[in-house]
C-alpha cells in the first residue's frame, strides 16, 4: 500500500478556491451559469465540470462565528468501491493505478448509471458529464506520473493541500494533528486507513459536510459501509444506502 | 530568464512515465490499451513564459504555456520559482487562462455615434485620426493660458482622464507624459478610490 | 508597504484590520500562515467575520467608521500601561519634540480652525524652534508640551467605556486585542498591520492610518523585520501607477504638481523643497530640485535646458487651493466642464462612489475614449439602466487592448518590487498593447499640431517621444528613460560617466540638466548592470526573506524602509535573531572607525548615531530620512485635519452624537453640492450601516472577472450579507432577492443571511450593518445585479479625497414590499 496520498489540512484552508479553479484549468472543465443561493459555496455541489469543490459551513461557537471550509474531492480509496460498481457494467472503466494508487475513470464509463456509481461511494463523489461519462478527480495522474504535483496542490498558498508518498503524508498528517490537538480537542483525521485523500479537521466532521466521513450516515458504520460496498452488487448497495 | 522548476515531485516508486504514448483527451482518459498506462502532459511541448498576475498587488508569478504551432496560450499556472507565491495562486490567478482565451474579448475597434443606439466596427486608422481631431478641438477650445487671477497656468481644462493601475509602468509613464504635454490636469486613477 | 509580502512571516503579531487579506490578497496568507506556524498571533478586526477571520487566533468586530476610536483606545492602553518601547520612542520619533504654544485642542477641534472656509491654519501646530531653527527636544519626554505628553493627554479621553460605546466592540475584546498587540513593544518583538481600503475609504481615512502609524512608532515596529505599516494595494500595478503619478497632485516620483503661484522653476524649488537646519537630519527631499530637473529632461529631452527653465513653463499648473481629484473630476464633468474624456483601463461607471452621478456625468461629454479588454458599464453607459440612447450625445470610442500576457513590461507590487513580465501570445483579433495605442494616438495629435498649429503647441511638439522599435512600442526604451541617463560626460566622485550612459542610481542625479530620469525613485531599475527588474535569482542571503536579487525594488533595492530604526543607536539590531541591517564597521578606542553595514540596503549608509563607548557621533543622520527633521511622525502637523487623529462619525452614520466631542463629523471632509449629492444621517428611512467590499473570485468592478466562466460560477450575483437578527426584523429569507437602497440609489441583491454579521451595541442601541461587494454591473452577466457604488456617497477624506465607500446608510427590504 505505498503509492501517493493527499493531505487536506482544513485548518490551513482560507477558501481562496484556487484549488477549485486550478482543477478546472488543468482538466479543461467548463462552468455553469449558477445563481447565488444564499451561500458563497458555488457551484452548489460537485458536478460533471467540478471535480473539486470548496464547501463552506458556518456555525456559532461560544457566541463567536466559526467558518469551516472543506475542499471536497475524491478520496482515492485504498479499495475503491466505485471500481466494483463500474466494473459491474463495463470493463476498463476504471484504472486503479498501481504506481500511485490513483483511481481514474476512463471514457468507457459513458453510459454507466451515475446514480449507482455515486451511491457506491461513501463520500458521494462521482458525477456525470453531459455526455454521460462518469467523472471525478483523477489525482492529476498525468501530472503526477510526469513528476508534477496535482494542480490543486500546486496552487494552494497555505499548505492546506499537500501531496506526496503515502508515508510522507501520513507522517505529516500525524504531525499536524498533534500540533492542532491542544487548541482543538476534536481535531481528527478522517478515515485515514482507508483513503488516499486524508482530511484533517478541527471539529466534528459533520459540521463540515454530511459526507466528510464514510460513517456519518445514521445506522451504518463506516467500516460496515465499506465492507458492504465491496461484497454487495452495486445496485443493492445503492438501495441499501438510500434506505439506511 | 531562467526557469528551474522547483516543484518537481518525489514519487514513491522511481518510475515515472517515460515516452508519451497517445494523448489523454479533454475529458475522461482515452487509454488504449489500459494496461500501458503512459500519461502525456498536455503542456509537454509548450513554451513557458513568465509573467506577473494582473490582479491584486501581491505580484505572484505566473507561467504561461504557449503552444508552439498556434502561438496561443494553452495553460497558465503559478511560477514555482517565484519567491512570493512559490507556484501558488488564488482563484483569480488560477483562472488567468480565461483572460488569455476568452471569446468575449473585444477584438475590433467599436464606435458609438451621438444619439445612436448601437456600436459600429471601425478600423484603428479611422479611430486614431478621429480621436486625435477631437482631442485637438477640445484642447484648443478649452485651453487656459491664464487663470482668473491672471497667473500663467497653460492647461487644458476641457479634457479629463482616468486610468490606469492595470497598465505596465512603462505605459503609465508615457501616458502621464502625453497627458501632461497636452496640458491635462484632471488626471486620476484607481489609486484615488 | 514599508515592508513586503514575504516579511510578514517575520512577525510576532499580525493585525489585519481595514483589510480582508485572505480574500483580497490571498497569497499573503502563504506568509501569514508561515508566521502563525512560527508562533505568531493573528488578530482579525472587521465588522463582518470573513475568510481572514476564520484563520485568526482572535477575532472581534467593530462598527464601520470607528477605527480611530478602536485604535485610539489602544494608544491610551499602551501609554497608560507603559507598553511602549521607551528608547525607540525617545530617540527615533518626534515624541521628544516640543510643540509651540499656539497648538490646542478643544471639543473636537484643533486650534487654527476657520469655520468660514472650513480649513485649518496649520501654522498653529508648529514646533517650538531653537535659535538655529531646529525643533526643541526633550528626550526625557517630560516637558508638558512634548508631542509625547500631548499625545497622552489627547488619547486619555479614549477610555474603554467610551470606545466600546462608539465601536460596538465589547470591552473585554478591546482589552484582548490591546494586550496581544502591545506585547510587540518589546525590542525583539515585531507587530505588523495589514490594511487596505477598509481604512482609506473614509472621511477620516488618512487619520485611520496615522493612528496605526503612531501605534507602530510607540511599539518600535517601524523599520524592523515583521513590522511596518503595510498597505495592501489592490491592483497589479497600482503601486507603479501611483509612483508614476497618474494623479492630479503629483508628478512621477512624488514631486508636487506645480500650482499657479509657482511661476518659475526657482519658485517651484523654493516652495516645495523642505529645509532643515539640523545637521543631523538627512532631509532627503532637499534633493528634490535634482529630481525635478531630471524629470523635465526626461519629458522634453534636448528641448529642455537651463535657458528655458528645462521646459517648466510647458507643464500645466493647478490653481492654488483647488482639488482636481476623482470626486472633483466627476463633479466637474457632471457640471458639464469637459468635452472629452479618457477612461483608459478603468470602469468609472461602477468603480467610484455615487455611481449614478458618474453615469449621468458621462452624458454631458462630447466624446469619450474607453480602452479595455471587455465591454463594460462605462463604454456602454449610453444604453444602461435609465438611459435613452436617443438622448445621449456622447460619442464613444472603444479601443480593444492587449491583456497582461500579451505584452512586455514591468509592474510594481505592494512591496515596491518592480517585476518584469513577458509576452506569451499575440493579442486576439485587432486588439493592441496599450503602449502602441498611446504611441499612435500621440503621434497623430502631434502631427495635427505640426501641420495645423493650434493653441500652445510647444509642449506637444517638444515632448520626447521616441519609444518605438520597428514601429512598435518598446517598453525597454521607456524603462531606460524612467531610469535616466547622462546627457553629457560627467565626473562624479572621481568617476566619469559618458553621455548616453544610464545613471547608476538616484544619488547621481543632478539639477543642472546633465542627467535625465523619468522617475528618480526608479533610478537604478534599468542601468548599466542591466534590466534589474527582470532578475530571477531565487537565493536569499538575508535569512529573513529579502530575496534582494529577485526583481528590483524602490528605493535603491531597499526591501524594508526606515531600516535604520531596526538597530539601536550603536547600530546593533533590536532583534538579533531577525536583523534587517547591522553595523559591521571596525572599532578602535571605543569609536567606530570604518563604515560598513551588512544586510538590507541601509536607509542612508551613514555611521550609527553612537559609538560603542557611548559618545554621540556628528557624522551621522537620524533614521527617518524622508522626514524633514529625521524623526518618525507621531505628531503630524502637515495633515489637513489635525496633527493627531480624532474620532469623527462618518458623513452618514446611525448615531445622533459623537461621544468624543460635539464636532459630529470631520470638519474639513470633502462634500459636494449637486442634486446628486445627497447625504442622510439618522434618517429613519435609512436605518442600517452599509459597507462595500470585495471577494476573492472577482476583481474590482468585475470588468475582467465577470467574463470568466470559472470565476463567475463561484460568485454569480450581487449579494448583501446581513445578520440573522436583521433578516428576522425585515422578514427576509436567505437566498431571496431584496432591495438595498440609500439616499442616492438602489440595487437588487441576493440576501445572504449569515452568522458572520452580528448586531452592534452602540450608545446603548442595537445597530445593524450590511455589506455588499462592488464587483457587479448591468452589462454582464444577466441578472448579476448592478454596482454597489450606486449606494455610496461622494464624500471624501480631506487629505486624499478618497471617497467614503466603507460607511454609509442604507435600508434593506424584501423585494416587492
């Protein structure tokens, strides 16, 4: 389980959204004509042109505001459930790159029901383009395999986005976590053993995003969710999750 | 100038892609056959030109990647060598590409006649000549040699200028030179607001 | 910035107030974060909790327009609790100066005020001089008329109770900020301020910044690494365009624009060259005549010589006492004074205060030229909301220009670094670089005057205008002119410089016409060692992030201004761990005998003030070399609204009295009198404080960013942020359209109901504030909203005349109610 990993240190994120745009720039993704829906978070959700989205959430803590930013993207699971969901429909729809651990969808995903792929994902990441191709973060595999950092990491000014070998990122994650624990007792890493995109948060993950961790859905633990995803056919999983 | 690329990545295994075999398409990867897994950088053959971001005054370095054949910018990203931004950019800086390649850019001289409800396309030659005529007429008509107190002021009171903090230094300097030579005193720009 | 972006990492305490750096200068947070990693405290003070606040160690809010009260309380705290840096204050600031007996302050007014003209006679604030004409000093700071004692008295009125009642900031929050920040008063600690338009866009804008400058001087934070007074400037080259003075009141290099009373160059030099009788004051501006002549030589070349006052008479003169600033310009345009107008790379129909007045003013022109990349509300004003094109006479020429990566030249960032940039592609279609447009236009104007004659053609015909290569604008040629060259063979300090050779640096400029320099501050930017602005050396020998061989910065590549205040009288750094400069000369018998500084380019390379044996030297200069007397200005007798800051309410405010005095608003603020200039205070129709600001994803009027799909997607529409309490009061739901209206206009905006705005408790009442970005305009996108400047008033600071767009009064209501 070597390969590469991201560390997203949300305590460093200023929501400048450089990553959200850099992702579109490298991937040559377009943009929609959105509306302001009463939040700075826009587009409102991940979509076929948005593989990386900074989610904004505000809360009051001891009478003062806090504003959490969650630069959401594919977790590049160590054992990606979406791979099974897609492979159930088409061969060669997913490349699980051995070198890096990147989970990359190919053009062959066109026509695979995106709802089912999406439901297989504990983090609600995959989306479809207008032409039906299922898409998400590619870990900038083309950049990474050529010795460049992913676009969203290179662009980040504060060290919120980090990328490197899994060992490096795990070490960095532990170091940052230890440094934050004093000030933020709830600081934690989200599902670090199961994913290659390690999120470090300073508060209850549910305050950032409902899908921040795999286990936040009521009635189903993260481990259970992952296990079910691996052993159940994609369609059933989709139903199971919806019902759960 | 020398570009050194300080942002090279250490990859866990020594192997990175060597030869470029087949490109990746815009969306979704065209991998045939999948097992080959060779990834080509779309900027691989582009020419790199350093510039400085056009927005706030942090002065971040940006690298423009220009396609050798078309001469067009195909990608922009932070300049990893730049001591201030070290390759990082904000949302605006990261979108610089959409200034370089934007179909909404105005690419022809436009003219709106008095009381007209539309723009007309014009040539540069026509516009420069017409503007110069108007500058001269306005200046000659409004020029104040002496003020109300009888002091020599030699100024053009009938033309004003605003702009611009978006110009390069060299443009700013010749702009102020030509305006002051014409006698303008109402010279202002973004720094005042 | 007196310091620079990377230097923020050296700070022990960062106060972000009057700016929202994380959103408007996002990459500054690379260095703010670095400082925090090293243990620095980040304080955010803002009416609204912002992305900056989200990263702060401590956040508190204040009502817009009350910064002087907030910071005045900090001065009081520092002085009452002995938190100031005594040696620094006594030796490097004018705290020790004795002010004349005519100075006085009573009930909100300084002495010398003339209620008829609404002006101060500044001679009332003069220092007491000794027999040589040098200000008298008391280094013990005990004399009752020392600046120090007057400061103490003035700000003793800024008690916690009063400050809290005015600002709406809870007392415990005030104390917390004061404690955290004043901890940098120790010699080896540095605090920095990052401010921007949140401080300048007020009728007390200059005094907002003066208040902080006083704090920085009291704490010894000027000149040191991690300190300074740092204005975060908002456009890529607004520093450069200011340095080159696209402004009515100054010529390139901050040389005052002459007024009519300075008829000759000799008059000019007499009027504008400061004099100091103190042999220890460098009084750098005594060199002004050299810079003026070199500038005129750059303007007119060989046509300027001693015989014709170097062309001084060709330059336009202002009327004495009259302002020609932005607000005055559009006021004059509104009154029909102009037939022609250039809006070059700017969108005034959205960018200035009271945009409706500006838009109406544009209809009073005969012709207008707009140079821009995209269509905008200025170019197309004649078809904007409320306009009938059939009734608008103004002819409009829209000239499409190149974008920044389509031309070569330099821009100067906020840290004064001039950086060269290169061309990466041709402009699209027929768009042209601005430089080419200027060259072609002026060539045509000149040939008309050459052919037809005309009024006073001399300056037009004599302007040096040889800035092309192969018919195209050549930035290198202008850069050489800006730097300057020798016009004849000259020998200076035993070295001969040939005619045509580039001047090494401004120390070599002359007042006799033997040198040219388009801008003395940039002399050294492009000299015989090459184009220094294009340097790309990534090494940092300083250890504090100066990167002295990356690009070039003015003046003379000095990266931290006033750096001689970063050392003690003997030249030893106050903070040995982060030395900016240090004296490294040899010592013999307790005296320095050779002169050598290491580190940054020192602010004047004189010996330190004191020898190691404690004796004072006479061959030295005080550190604040740009000030006539050489001392940091706690007392500021040159300002139009008083030598000390004083809290006044904004021109439009929600309170009926100023708790500090019966002088309600700034007595000398700039206000205007057309029917479009309406101001309402305490009017029940406009009960809420309004303010304007920006977001990361757009820039200024949005003239570039609204056209970019990736950016527009993130912030597609004008919004108004308001508290949940205000939304409840007005029955407004998050995300619905509302109307925001001021006495001057109204805009439709999406309500953003947020926990990040809270009501203020001001003078015992609950006061609400709302805020809107000013990035939008009717041209694009559809349903994007219009400019928030339709709401803001044309009232200005009495010194800078910058409009008060940060504090005014509005109403908010549901659409259709």
